[in-house]
């Protein structure tokens, strides 16, 4: 919809106002022996026309629009900035086309494995279809809020929190990264399409276990980390012991029977796997004493 410039109409309305005032003054009965003159009625009509024209003027700021409705029929949307003139009988609704931020509250949801987690996200959106935003939903801002929180909840219930809960999971909330963001943006786009809303960006701003299980999960993570570290230490120690025995045998530095090999392996494992530094014991005799 391309309305005409409003400056010409504004100028015309100001001229009509001046003429109307002039006609009313010269047609005033007080100035004509109490007899109303035709100019009085002409002045009143001129002022009514001027007010009618002014009613059709509308100012459209950058990144804003005006939706026009004529007695229940959608006429179009004005997106041209500046002072514009439209049919004064149009009913006008102003809609911003600027990007908006919506930050959800911290939602408490059960993840895919049933563990309660807290999740929040920030969503950048804007109105791309003014007709849908005006007439397909009751309140497009409230619609964005409710549908965004629903999408965040659905995302949390579709994925486990991390690999500890489901080692075979392809995507987790904690380590999914861009894949999780892609899933969230896709679902938001599908949900908000009906309201003429386009999602520009979505990001998770908060993700944690719920308070009632946070302590237990922290201890579980610590235990898992300790086990993983011990596994690496033992794996490395076994390799070092194997290499030591192989080199001693290959270079024939010392010949050990099976009993001494077992004792050596035991001592090396204690030294390599112990949490504290080993205290050496010097043997001044033979290895059999």
C-alpha cells in the first residue's frame, strides 16, 4: 500500500482552517444585526472538512508500520516512513517492525531422563507479516511469550542433560552447542509462523540441575571424574610396568623369576598409582633378603 504524502494535505487543511475561521467571523450574527449570514455555515463546513482531512494524516517512524482497516476489511499495511495521508475512515493500527528481545524466566523442567533441570533462553524476534500479527492472534506479544516458553520446555524434555544420563545420546543440552540452538530456533519458527513472527536468533542463557538434585549430581560428576582419572592412571601404569619388564629382560640387566616379577609389578603399581609420593626403602643386602 502506497499512500500519498501528507504534507500537501496538511497544508490544505491549514488553509481550510484559516478560511473557515474567516467565514465564521464575517458571518457572525453579532456583526450583521443578528442575522446569520451564509458565510457562517460555509465556515463551519470548511472547518469540518479540515478536521476530516487531518484525521487521515498519520506519522510513520522508521521500522514501524500502520495496518489499515476499512469497516472490517483489511486494506493494507503502510511501511513508507514520514507523514502520510490515507482515507480518514480507515481504522489504523501501529505495529513496530524493530527487533525485540524476549528473555524467558528460569523454567523448571524434567529432561529426557526425568531429571529436573532449570533452563532459560533469550530470543530475538521481529514482526515480518503484519496481517498475521494483527488478525491471526489476539496479542502477538503474549503469543511470543507463551509459545517461546513452550518451545524451551519441549527442547528440555527432548534431550538428556549430558552424556552421564544417556551415553548413547547424539545431542545433549549441556554439550549440544549449535545443534541445540538449531533445534530451538527451528521449533520457535514453526510455532511463531502463525503470528507472522520471524525468529532472528535464540540462545540458552541458563542451564543447570534443579536445586534439589544439584548436590547429588555434583558428587556424581566428581565421582565419575575420579574414576576416569584413575582409569587413565592405571592404564598408563600398566604400560610403564610392561615396558620396564620388557626392557630389563631384553637388555638382560637382571633375571627375575616369576615371584620377583610379581613383587616388582606390585611395587611399581603402588608407586605409579598412589596419591602420595612413595617413600623409598634401601636394601643393603641382596634382592633375596
